[in-house]
């Protein structure tokens, strides 16, 4: 089969990690008889430098036309990069938000996995890690505070800023369905996180999620307040299977969850909508401080490519092949600097990519 | 001196932990020649049961008239307590929000301290704990999403819910001043947390905090995005001195911070405004499952009483006496069940209170 992939290298370490993911995809293609065509698309700082804006109409159109999108990372150093002198709507991150909204990618899936080989890197005590954990944060990605109306104005000479948080039942239903569908393929437990003791949007959220749950009698649904969830992620992350939450809470909790695993250089993410077209990117940032130094860990991006094979192209076997390849490389003791520990062999970005390809 | 303290025992374990705090205050009074007068005030579930509402006008007036307020805990079991069948505005937590707003308690101070004796209870690995940590989360408490307009309505037959997040420069200035003032008495570092890459309110927040910083040239100010902060609290809590943030982010981050210390039964909090009148309460909840069993840890409440002596009554020596008393009791090995570990002596709520009094 032929697949058209829009590739957005982006900023910082983006280009080098995406390069390795493409090589891995090509190796999978050779083995399983697929051809992946890549179209490079500009977004973020890289786009600002060439076009003046973080996402052009043409870039959005090219992404839309593709079968799926692979993204490296977006953004630079906020204190030193000239991108951050620009007004907010013209900064790198605005490109990412426009892409999510423009492609209606409302479901962000971020697995939080503790890799057996990397237990040492987990910040939590061994008693809490136990046999490890493996859960998914399902974050609504195109609603809430991120896309509500906002303004800043003077009221009687006093600067006042407004943001608004809006959700309607359809937006909640569709992301809830995603969460329950994924739970059905996992351990059949959904924990819906909100702030229903304060917010109207959270109360509607809780109610609609309960309604959707009726279609999934096998799935156990629980509710949790967001402040409690922030605690539980540290206290006992093993308790979770699928965490379902709105956009801003999901931003905070999914980052906390990644850090709790200690494997942030290893965590993939997928942003999906109603079609097969998805956006796949590592959970970590653009790490401008080590860009171009062959130090970045490409595994999260390669695992994102595996998620693309699974979710957008339904190539389960191929996705598994990549994931197993990575496990083997870790077992053999190869590590990039971010996950390095005593007695292991340190390798660079390119070498890590090569070792993974060898396992395929 | 005479001090009038409004005492709100509240729900769950509230009454028993407040009882011990009062006894400790009385012991301090005997030693240092103060008289503390207590007026009991109803709030939360206890108020609903007697008056039908979570905070009456009279209760608010009594609190307002006092020199300071000591609160146990508010709320019950959401799935089993009849309080949660009531509409949101009549539930226990609404009483707490009304009290905060009614008394203009806009500054919530929550110290996150790892007690040396309780390192074992910290969920983080020893390498991360290092020599321990001691920082403060300063949360804005009467603005933002908590008190913005909200509504739920049908738009073309589709249920839609709205919340709004508003901040004006004055609200930001006054909480920022608190944060810088406290930093001046500590390690002179303020980390202001926002989501300035998305929210207008966060951009105004960042700007106003920078303006206020000019009056505190000795204090180092840094900015951090809320998602990053949720990670950094797990990765390296030692980096923080004073974290300054808005209401909803503060709710999430301060709870995460308490859990990261592993000592949530030990953490006090103060809510203050422009006057000396403050509301002091433990950071933990009402734990209805163990209410009345003499199991609850009263230390957080007793430390809250110490904060009251320090901030509302300027009785520094007296506050130190309580804090040192608690340290000594811990050194001697006495523990309530929540902080129990091998080789220590387990005691109940009342006994813990008595041991602390003995140290005074
Ligand atoms: C870059 C930023 C706008 C973005 C977000 O907040 O969604 C990022 O933090 C993320 O989680 O993908
Ligand atoms: C009870 C609830 C409304 C409250 C809040 O969210 O402020 C609590 O979580 C807190 O942090 O004091």
C-alpha cells in the first residue's frame, strides 16, 4: 500500500528526531511492502522564519490532504528566541493550535507507560512503582479555554483580561466515546476528571460522560476532581487505566503523568478526529538547548510513528514490530543521554535510530 | 492579650482535629499569657444539616467579626452523602467559597514541606528528595474561573455550558505583592506560573507580576507554564521557593505539591486578605471514612493554628513554640496512622494533641 505522510519537522530537535522516525518507517515499508511518501510541511518557528506566520493556508491544506501527519516538536527558547517578541497569535505554538483546530483533531491520546528497563529513571519510590504502570490520558483538544473567546481591555482604566471556557454536549460525547472505545481494548476502566464542584462546564461534562457510559456497560466509570487527580498521579499511578478530561486539565495532567513515568523521552502521542487522519508527535518539547547535537532521544517520535501505523493505517503488526524493536534495543542496553544509567551504552540520536532499524 | 477566634469544626474529621488545635492554643495561652475566646460557627455539611444552607448570613457575620478563623474541614462523601443531592450552590463546598469571597481572602498560602522525620513517606526517590524541600504555593483565591459568570443553556437544542475566567490588574497586583513579601522573608525567589501561551488572563498576569517585581529588586522572578510546573513538581521540587499562581492552577498545583511531600496530614494553610483576619485550615480534606475514630492526624490543623498566631496575631515566638513542639514529638517517634512507619509508636488524634501540649 501507498501512504502519504505530511511531515512537520518543526523546531529545535524536531528535524533530527523526525529523520530517524522516517528511516524506521522506511524500514517497516521494505519489510511489509508499503511505500510511505513524505511531504514536508512548515509549522511553528520554522514557518515563521520562512513565511512570517506559524502556519500558512497552504501548509494547513497540505496537512489536510495527507493520510496522516508526523510532527517533531514546535517552539523555541521563550527568553532568547525572536519568535517570542511576536504577538501571541503569531508565535510558534499558535501554529500547532491552528492545526489541531483546522483538522478537527479533538482527541489527544497520550499513553503514560513505565518502561521496565527504565524503572530507575522513574522519580517515584519502588513501593509505588510496583509492577509498573501503563495508562492513557485522553484529553479533549479543540474546546474549552483554548478556543473560547478572549479579550483584554481597560475597564475604568483598569486592565482586565477575559478567557472563556465553553463545552457543548456533542464535544463531550465524541471525546467520551473515544475514551470508552479505547478502554474496551484495555482494562475497561475510565476515570473522568473534572472540577464539578466549581464549574458548570465540568458538571455538564460529568453528566454527558455518564450518559455515554450507558452504551458501554462493560466499562467501569469513575469521576475524580482535578486537584485530587493531580495528587493520585503521584500517590498511586497504578490505579489508572484511561483518564478522560477536558483540554486545560488534560494539558496539565498529561504532562504530570509523563513526568511520573520518568520516561518522557519515550512517550508518544496521537491527536485524532472523526476520520483516519491523525497528528502524531512525541510528548516532549523541542529542547532547543540540545538541538543539532545528535543527543536527542528519537524513541518517542518513533513510537509516535508506530501509533500512526496502528490508528491511522490499521497496520497493527507493523506497529508491534516497531514497539518490539525498541524494547529489544533497550534490553541490549543502548540509551540516549536522557535515559542513560550506569552500566549501559550511551548512543546518539542517529545510532539509536539505526539500532532500532536493525531489530526490524 | 485577648483574641476572638471563630472556630468552624466543619465535617468529617473536622471537629476532632479542631478540638486538639484549640487545646494546643489554650496551652500556648497559659504559657504566654493570652486568652483565646472561641465562637463556634457553622459551615459546610454541618450547616446544611442545621440551617439548610452551607453558610448563613449570621455565620458569615460572626466570622467577619472575629480576629481570625480556624477551620477543620468541609464536605462529605460525594457518592453517599445526601448533601450532594442538593444543587451545587447549596452543597458544603459552596459555603467555603462564599466565606473566602465574603471575607475577601484573596491570598492562599500553602507551605509544602518535607518533614525530615517523614522522608520515608515521600513518594519520590531519595535522589530527588536530597536534603528535603520547603516551598510555598501562593494561590489567588477569589478570582478566575471560581468566581466568573457561568451558565448552562440549550443552544439549538444542544446543552452548552459556559464558565469565565476574569482577572484585572488590581487582583493580580495584590496577590503578587503577597508573594514577593513572603519571598523576601524566605529565599527571595518567586516562580510565577501561568499559561501565557494560550490565555489572555495569563498574559496579563505575567505582565503585572513583572511590574510588581520592580518594587522587589532583591527577589528573582521566573515564569513557568502550568503544564511544565506540574512536571517540575515531580522532577525536582527542590528548585522552588515561592510559587505564585491563579486560582484554578493553584488548586491543582498546591494539591500536587502537598502529595509530593508525602506529608499531607502535616500541611497547614492560610487564606488572607488586606486585613489581619485570616482563615486557617489544614490542606487535607474531611476524610469522612475515618471520622470520629480518633485516627485523624491533628498536626496540620495545629500547624494552621500556629500560622494564625504568626500571620494574624504576630505572635512569632508562640508560633515557633508550637512548631518546635511538633518536631520534638515526631523525633520521639509518635505517629498517627497516616504517617506511621516501622519502629515508631502509633497514637490517636487525642494522644497526638496531648504529646504536643506536653512539649510546650
Ligand atoms: C504548545 C502548547 C500550546 C501545547 C498545549 O498547551 O496544548 C502543549 O503544551 C501541548 O500539550 O501540546
Ligand atoms: C472544596 C473546593 C471548592 C476547594 C477548591 O477547589 O478551592 C478545595 O479543593 C481547596 O483547594 O480548598
